[in-house]
């Protein structure tokens, strides 16, 4: 049984509080609240904690368990590969069957022109790889002044020094004297907060123009790349207006600036296509992937590199002095391959595009009439619920974040994991979630809103 005695739970909590420094957690606050919730088991879209509570996972873990929990196919792929060859590296002219097969598969399923892949273990290290690779590329292309990366306020690209510098989270910057030199940030196309009197499309153009203005100030000869998530995820599920990405693409072409689409959340079906780039008509030069690549079962990331950059690196670069012990790890690659095959067999992307995705969006829209809700928005299996004092003026509650946190806590009590980004509640459930489970998710979300009101 997964249900453990209270004593055992208490011991776990105490030992956890004593020894474990958790990511993105106020350790003292956690102790005051009685410690971590211990998750012991999961099946499908349901988590079970150590006290036997069943909780609907509206966040797919951290936006990653796309094919749901308890998939035997993925466990067996790992088991088989561990027995066959648990580890070998891909340095120094070696490869393994899973690393080769996954590379070929990724080249096939990603958008045209992205045919080369560099492996790592996390979205953060993928973005670190990109920073080094892009700087190396521009040196080789004899434009060595092109060094600056531009990204967006409130973007999340990971937690390493380079990835957090690419990111635009002020709280993260503040704690470690970031960003590093050479990382710039511009406004994001966040209509609800930044739109004022503009239409969403006007705001989209304004945000794209902010990029162009920054390029002109910095000098295009100094700008290496622009990076953005097709839909900003951890920043609050910011769905870009239609005007935004085509204009950004045009600006990057005009000034010869590489375009990087961070697909760590949007990739692998989240927006109703295999990749967010397809949903929003983006043609990136480089595309980092992680999370959904293995449905989170094992850590893996992949930087997809387009012909222009890969061609130069291969032709003119010689050895790229960069790599990780676990680059192309055979067990992680085997699980990713099994995961992608499972997605194909279950036709999951098509389901999200035309069946369960539209259903989820319709249910999300039903929350728009709630007195606490200023706006709902979403795409595919991503959704955001903006809490606001006044729908018409989009005025926030005082002390932004308090209402969102309260509602999220009520949701947890009601057996639903949602995430609060300030006063924006976000959902990103496993892509396998069924219609009755979607009903249950929104029933619990509404109840939590009612309790907050
Ligand atoms: N990029 C995006 C868009 C993300 O959402 C995240 C994680 O949430 C990352 C990168 C970093 O990935 P990881 O946590 O695997 O390092």
C-alpha cells in the first residue's frame, strides 16, 4: 500500500526539513508549514501522497509528464536498456544505438531544417550549450562582435548562471548579481498587464518593436541572438498575440540575428502541434528541447541546431570543446524514443489539437464569468486564469500574489495541483488527460475560486 503510517510521514518530513535544500523553496517557511508533502505514487493523471490523498496533477509534474504516470512502456525501455548497456559516452568518436536512433527521430519530427542535435540532461544545460555554441558560431562566421543575447522580461530559461541570465526573472537576478554581462531583456507581449488601451495585436507589435529598438541601441553588429519561448510558461502562460512572432521573425532576419525558440515547455504536443513553433509560425535557427522529450521519466535535453549554425560548426569549427558526461545517455535516449513512439501510437498530438485540447479550452473559458477572474487564456493543453479586482479595467488586487497563492492553496486542499504565478493561476496537465478528468479539474478549480472569493 502507498498509504504509510503518520509516523513514517512525520519522519520523512523531519529528515527532509533537516537535510534537503529544495529548489525554489523557502526552507524556513516550509518548516513552519510542517514540511514537504511526500508524493509516494502516481498513475495516469493522479498523484498519491504519503497520507493516501489522491491529487489531480494539473501541472504534469513540472510541465513534463506529458504521457502521464505509470507507463510500463517507458519503464521497460529503461530496464531493457540498462541491462543491455547502462552507460556509454558519446565523446571521442563513440555513439550508442539509442543515441543514434533518437537523433534520427528528432531530425524527422522537428521542423524542417533542424537536423542536428546536441544532448544534455536539462533545459538549463541546453540553454548553456546554446550560449557557448552561438558565440562560437559567430566567431567562426567572422562576426566576433556579435555576442549579446536578447531575451524577455519574466522569461524562464533555466537556473544555471547563463540560463538564468537569459531568463528575465528579477528575483533570480537579484540573488546572484545577474544577468551576466551580455544579456539584455525586453518587454514580453503580455496584453493583460501591459496592454493599456492597445488591442492585443497592437501590443504584440509594440513588444516586437521593443526588440528592434534594443537592437538599434546595442548595434546589430553586437547582437548574437534573440531567445523566446513560443508561449512564456513559468512567466504566466503568456499567449502571444498573432502579430507578435511574425514581426519578431522579420526583425531577426533583417538584422541577421539568430532566433532561438525555447521549446522546453511547448515542445512535444503541449500547444496542439509537435512543437510550439508550428502553432505560432516560427522558423528558429536553434531549438532547445527537454521535459516532454522523455515525459520527465529520465533527465534529457536536446538542442536542435539548424543548417546555418550546424553547417558552420561542422565545416569550419573543428572540435567543439563542450559536452557533458551524460550527453546522449543511452538509457535516457531509449526512454525518449519509447516516449515518442508512444505519442505516435496514441496519436496524442492530434488528440490535443482537435479533441481534448479544444475541450480543455472550452472548460477554461467557462471560468471567465467568475467574479474573481479578469481573463482566461490558453492554447492546447496550457491555460491561465488571471485573478483581478476589476474585469473591465484589468485592475489587480492589492498585494499581487496573495490572492493567487490563496487560491492555489485551496486547490491543493481540494486535490488539484495548479501553479500560481503572482495572481495568475496556470495549468498544464498531462496530455493524456481525458474529458471526464478535465471536467474534474475545472470543477475543483471553480470550487477553489469560490473559496477564495
Ligand atoms: N526553458 C524553459 C522554457 C523552461 O520552462 C525550463 C524549466 O521550467 C527550462 C528551460 C529549464 O529546464 P530545466 O529545469 O530542465 O533545467
